[in-house]
C-alpha cells in the first residue's frame, strides 16, 4: 500500500518537524537516522551471509 504525498502534505510535515524539534536539530536527526539505517542494513547483510555460509564437511566435530 503505497501512498503518493502531495507537495502541500510534505510542506506541512516539514513545518511540524521544525516546530517539534527546531531547525538546528533536524540535520542531526537526519544524520542519526541515516547511520542507524546503514548499521541495520550491514547487520542484516552479515546475518544473511552467515546463513548461507557453508558449515564445512557436514560431519560433526571430533569429540574432545
């Protein structure tokens, strides 16, 4: 379910963000969000790589 936002709606959302957080904090929030998303993607890719990683010869490790 994808919704296309009109220019008026985007402007209203931006004004609400400025009122809530202040103009100085918005770039900091955007940077933090970008870092969080990249960290999440990196973790997800690492997890996918671990899932597809071969486990070896298929036999259990020798008993100690």
